[in-house]
C-alpha cells in the first residue's frame, strides 16, 4: 500500500533544472566523443579507405596505412568486447513489461529520474524513500505502475515490511537500485578554532548507516529472490568516483561510498564463484561511479576553478540515468564511470606522489568544499 504524502515533500526534480551557458557544453568529453565517432572509429576509417579505392588509389601508401589503421581499431574493439564478455558473462534477456524495479532514495535526484525512465519503458517501479510522494509523484502513481513506500532504510524490519508489500502488489523484484544517500556534512576532521566545528562521530555514523549499511539491508532481504528469479536480475549500486580520491572535508561521504563500492565488488565475485554457474549468468551487477551530478546532494556546496568544467563537467542526472537504463536494457553488467576523467581515476593510485599532488592542486579538489563552507 502506498504511503500518504508528507507535508514537507520536496519539489520535483524539474524545479532545480537551470539552463547552462553554451560554453559549458564544450568539454573534454564532447571532444573525445567526436573523436571516438570519427577518426577513432573503424567504420569511418574503412569508409575513407573505400573512398581512396574508388578513385583507384588503393595501391598508394596512404591507402595501405589507412587499412592497417582500420584493422588495428577493429582489433581493439573486438578485444574490448571479449574482455567485457569474459568479465561480466553473457547478457540476460530483459522484457520491460515483466520487470519489477526497486529504487532506494528514488524520491529525488538520480533515483527519481531513473524511476521515471523505467516507468516509461514499461517496468513496474517501487520507490523506497524517507520522504513521501510529492504531487508530481502522486500523478505518476495514478498513470503508471508506481508504488511509493515511505521507509527508514536504516531499519531492516521496516524495509522488510515495505518489500513484502511491494512483492504483494507488483510481484517479485528483478531490478534493485541501491541509490539512497544522505546530505553531505562537509566538515573537517581536524578541529579548527574559531571556524566550523569538526566532523562528529554521530554524523559519520549516520552517513555510513544510510549510504553503506542500508544497501546491506536491501541485499540481505532481496538476494534470495533475485538469485532465484528465472528471468534473471540486475543489481545496481550508485557510488561515487570520490571514493577513490578522498577529498578534504568529505571523510564521511567518501568512507561510505568506498564501502558501497567494495560491497558491490564483493557481491560480484561471490556471484561469479557461486556453486550454480547459471546464477552468475542470470544476475547482473552494475556499479555506477560518477563525478558530480546536478542534484541537491552537492548543489551550491562546491567551488572549483573556472577551467574545471572543461575537464570535469557536472553531469546531468538524466544522462546518467539513460546510460544505466541502456545497460540494463542490453541485459549487461559492468561499471559505469563518467565523465572521462572518472575512467582514469583507478590508475591515480599508481602515479608518483608528486604527480598526484600536482593533479590535486590543479583540480582544486581539496579546497572545493572549504571555500563554500559558510553556506551550509
């Protein structure tokens, strides 16, 4: 049974959207996307070779080099596909009409956008959130197979009751998205006299409980159903690329996200080593580690150099949600890291210490929160 709306329901996600200046759309990711779909795409280089052949220049050195280049690009593509297939197994078949998705923290931000996209695909969606539905959500509940449960995800017994109601009304779940996150404290570990208070153990405990322990609650209750589903299942963990970088003043947040990523990776390895090999083939895991999103979690709380948007643009929640849905629709698992710098971050720890310090100073990551601390 869906819960009643609370008096303090938050505005809909569309209320926070602001148009960006044109120059903020010019980013490293856009340039790399253009290159990936032109000079670094094997089909494009093959077309160039065929154009040379059509004017009878296929015996020229340029044509030979173009053909070798095309073959090299094709080999890289094939090796990448083989690597992914070995790492995450074959795809499962996804039929949206028979999919039941549970999204924690689906009342706002990325979770809300993801719920809306899944509903439009035809899936049944249940939202678990500490807030009640707003008017827009109530309208969606009338038009779509949307169930909203107001629940404290830190309480396993409350979560169990909510999941029982979801199974009764929507059916056995096939997609679990662990997305819930609490607001960042943005406080330093070191006590600074005359300035902000330091991070308290109670604040750390609350962040860890919501961001890292609540996924354990949902997994412990749903894994038996997900692994037994003949249709297969998807388990999606929304983490953060900051779990690898540990910026100053975000100790509680990065601790919790590192724990969430580790939990996800452990689950993936356990599924791979399950006594029944079909379980790994049917249950797909998807880890999402992105940079900053245009949601209220970090809104108006960071200050970065003017050039940061080019290298590390703030992502729109709808773009990340679309990538997640596309991956689920393919029946695939894996890791989504975005923007481009996030794909490089796993290699950060092997860099020399001096280079790491230069990159941190250039990016402004350790002063991003401190410079705006007066706002929260």
